[in-house]
């Protein structure tokens, strides 16, 4: 066959296999993988026929997944060209031409060329090469040469050091666990190299082949490494992972093993997953993926632990020392086991306490003991729950070990026995870019972040650490963390649903009514503190009143503060940035001060009065400034530092017809942002224009406050940052930013021209998945302003377009808070009509809603 005919043969059959696979969702995975491998075999043999070459001293051997006949559509074709004599010039020319021919056909060959001496000295080979040689299959050439290769692999690579091989494989799995860490539960996992992926399956297969000389994993059952149910679960899970990998290759039309959000939707639809009332189809697909990956990971871990222990004991490689810990518990090395298979019937409370004992002593519960726990879960019945509910509560709140305890309980089924509702959030994915983990992993990570507060001291989180130590009922905090997202298994309104569920769960565990009320209230309002800190003016007395109306005590405020911190950090990524951290901390301290105050209004008036006195002392005999101080708004004085107010007043008195705008920029360390202050004669659309300028620099606006002094002087304070850039970098760019603001405000440059060059059209954005757009009006929180919350997809220039609508409708914006989570944003504005009044007319509110929807 010539090259054209070879390409037609390969790709014609390749497309036939693809079509057959797509026409049958119930296709047998192993048959498909084998068919791709067999097609590659046949194509290589046909390609060889076009060469006139003597292969009597050469064997062409398939390696790795190709040898095992586990080829996905775009898998590499790994080949070894093994020779027993020195290659002639003609041999070398053939090899180069042969490899080129495979590339020209469209295969992706990975070719090794080795002679007999290289393989006879395995010390010259690295672990990657050794691993690749374990799996091999004869393709073409001399079978006698291939048999020599087999003997070399058996004698020099496999049989020479089975124990060393086992240790190397264990280290390989552990290194991948460190490298990918929590990748199994991430929203975009690596299904080959990640935990619970193809590499874990390969590792188990190699254990069976090298240690037990069998390519059939049922051997692990015969050797009592795993039981038959585990074997079936493992096989089924591996098949599902390979099925996903096949579709993933087709989706990208190339080799790719990252199951990203774009491919998730495609694959879930191609597998027939559909949306339900409580979950998206893609989330149901991901749940099945995570459960399969977890099964593979758990069984891989068990296989290696079991064979390593057996191999160690059977070969007397080291003496094992046993230590009796009492109550039938035995410690050996770093492992905790039991001395009696009926131990849990004798001491049922051990089904809880064994986890705290293991965690506090740094021990791992043996696999046999975990299996025994699962066999005794029937002991945890209704009476057991009510009798031992507080022991369970004590265990999961054993900071700094709560994560280890809860995670081990979940693995063995104990946690779900106590909280059956947890099953609905187990491996439950959230198809958005905000949550990086499954719901159950997010919940456990939240516990881990609180463990860190109890375990280590870090100045970065010192405030949270101090508050955590002040909490008396840390057990109720732990239970609230465990249950804060329990309602996500039931669909929408998870906070309200979760609060109701937490009452049922806590009642089942025999908790006291006051404790149940605390847990339920924390679950119901676990988002409240984050929302208010990021969307409301946290220095506004009415906002603080509104917030603390949901809190029953200072102790509950402390718990909500730590719960919010842990929940926010456990979303993953950089969602909980320094800006949000500072806002949350300020809200906590403001709320605590007012909860401790007998009269909030009196406290407010006192603070404003004291600040006014200090301001007057600072300005001395400056009559102009003294007059301005008397006219300052109380909220403005309360919300700003004295030195900042002095700065604003100094800027204001310098304004004149020749100097109509003053711009100042400074790093705000306490807010972890860069703040731009603009003082100018009040003009319509000032904030809109400035936001457009900032958008042209790809600068994010975090918040904005607009104050009007006497003589119609406007002070606009805007807090900003840039993605993936330091605050110092923004400061370096400030001279350019300042110049552009001056040019726009003076009319030299139009904002629209800047944005057209920077952004193109706002309608050209590619949307990976739908973000629900929503506009809500709040006329309750503030007596002076209507607050509008806009939920939408984030894009550069969004604020400019929204403010354009407000200008068009003659709406005055007094404050803005911008909360961004990856590509989702909540923009909150304090607005009035052109006469300074709240907007309560329903028709006007509907007009605002319709106009904003046009630009978002």
C-alpha cells in the first residue's frame, strides 16, 4: 500500500469505529479499546510491508496501554524496536523511514530503540522506561528476538526486585497524590493522572502482574487482597472512566485528559443524562464520575497497603511491635487495629471513639478494621443515635482533628449512618466556576480550615484565630459546618431547606432544643454575613441593625463569623481574597460593638460627635474647613477616618475654575486594595466615566462611595484591584490611569472610544454555561436609599454600562459594592431618584429592571 491507501485504510476504519460507538451508548468499553489497538496493529503491519528489510535480528514490540489493548481514540502508540545486533546503516535508514511513515499516516508513535545490552543493565533505565516495558506484546519481526526480550524483562526488571518494584509503585502513587492532592474532587479533574484515574488502575494491574504473575485482576480476590464485591466495583468504575476518556478524546479531537466544564456538558448529554428538579444532568454525570474515581482510589490504596503489609510480614523484612491501647485496640507502627472481631459489639461506643483515638495519635485505621466497622454499622440504630448523639458531636468537633475524624467516618459509612441526608451531597458536583469542589469535599475542607485555626498560628488569619478561641460551644460550630450545605441535596433554597433538615437531624441525635435552634439558625443564615459584607455599606447603622436582627447572641455571631470564613475559603481558588476578608472582619467588629452597646443610636451619635471635635482641633483656625465640617453628613464622618476626611477637605478647598478636578491614589493596606479618590465639582455621570476609564485598563472595581460636600463638590472614592496583579502594580500604573481620567473628565477623550478599542462589543462574549441574570430591589434595609442588587455574568465594562442606564433614567448613585466570584458578579447600588428620594413606585422599578437587562 502507498501512503494514501494506508491513510484511507486507517482513518476509514477509525471513523467506522467512532460511528459505531456513538450509535450505541451501551458499547462494551474493552471491545472498543481493543478495536482501536487492533486497527493500529494492522496498520503498522501494512506499513511494514512497503519496506524491503531483514527483520531477523529485530523485534517490533507494542508497549504500555497499546500492548494491553487499552487504546483510546488519540492515545499515543508506544513501540519498542528491539535489536540483538548492532544496527547497520540500512537498518537505521529503515527505522527513520518507518517512523516517518507512521507520522504521515496520522498515528502518534512514541518509539524507543533499545539493544540487548541496554536492557540487560536495568540500572541504566529510569523508572518511567522500566514501567513502559512491563506491558509488551509482539507485533512484527523476529519472534525469537521478542522471546529474548521477554526473558530479559522477566529476569532483570521484574523478578530481580519485586519488593523494590512494590516500593517504587507505592511511592509513585503517593507522589501523584501529593501532586494532584484534592484533584479527584475538583470541578475539572485530570482523569488519567489524577487521583482515582487511569494511572491508579494501571498501578493495581501492575501489582497483579508483577507480584502474582497474572494479568487478570480477579487474582487479587484469589489472593485475598480484595473481596469479590470490591473487584466488581473496581472493574465497573474503571470502565466508566475509560468510557469518559473515549468521549473526551472525541470532543477535543485530540488526546486530552482534563475533564473541563465545556466537555462535561457535552459528555453528560451524549451519555443521556437529563436535568431533574434538584440537579442538572451534568451534575448527575459528575456525581457518578466522582464516585467512580473515589472507588478506584480507595481500592488502589487498599491493594497497596495490603500487599505491602503481607510482603513485609511474610518476608520478615522488619520486626513488627504491637502495643495494647486498651478496649481491644492495638497499635502497630502507624496503624490502629483491633484484637477481637466482636469488639464493636462489646464496646459500641468505639464506633465513634476509634476515630478520635486514631486522629489524636496520628494513626491510620487498618483496612481490616475499616471493613469490620462497615460490617457493624447495623449497631448504629435509632436508639444508638439518640443515646450517643453528643459523643458523635464531640468527635466531629475535636479540633484540630475534626477533618481527619469526619473524613474517616465518611469513608467507613459511620458519618452517613449518623446523618443519612449526607448521602445526597456525597460526591455531588456544582456546575459553576465558583465552587471548585464537590459539596461533601467542600464541607470537609471547611472543617479543615477551622482545624488550622486551632492548630497553627498565622498572622494572616490571627483575627479569626482569636475569635475561634473565644467560642465556648465549638461543638455546635462543627455541627453547623457539617450541615451548612446539607440542603443542596434537595435542590433550590438550600439554606432554608438545610435549616429545616438540621432540626430533624439534630433532634434525631438527641440534642437539646437550644442547641438545635443555634445549629438551625447558623445553617439558615450561613450566607448572610458574606452577602452583607460584600453587598451593603457595613458602616451604615441601619445595615448593622438589619444584620444583627438575625443573630441571637454574641456567641452565635462568633460562630457565624468563623463559619463564614471557613465556608468562603473552602470554595477553592482565590474566591476569598484579601478584600473580602477585610470586609468580613469589619462587619464582625461593627456588629459585635453594637451588640455590646446598650443604645446603638447613642453609640453612633457619640462617635460622630467625637470625630467632629477632633476634626475641628486638627484644622485649627481654617474657617473654610470649619464651615465645611459643620455641613458634613453624619454617615460620611462615621464611615471615614479622620485623616482621610482632612485629605478630602484639603482637596475640596483647592478646587477652582482653573483646577476643577483633583485625583489622588493610594494603597489601602487595611483593605488590601488600591483606592482612587476624585474631588471635582459635582457632575452627572462622574462615576460612570471613571468606571469606563478603569475598564479600559482591565481594572476591577471593588467598591465605590460618592459623597457630596457643600458648594456641590463631589468626592468619589473607588477601591480597585487587578486580576493576578499586586496592589503595588496598580500603584505603578496610577500615573497613566490618572492622566486618562483627566482626559475623559475634560472631554479630550470619549469613554466609548476607549472601550471600543479595549472591549469590542459586550455581546461578543462566549458563554460556556448560563449564568442566571437577576435584579432585586431592597427598600427595607435603608431608610434613605433603594438598594438594587444585579446578578449577572462578569465582563470588563459591566459597571460602565449599568451606570449609563442610571444616568439615562436620571437616577443618582450614592454607593456601590461590587462582589465578583470568578465570572459571576453581584453589583449592589444605593440609589435615589433625581430629587434624592427612595424609588418605591413599582412601575419605575420595573423600568429600571428592563433597561438594565438590556445591557447585562
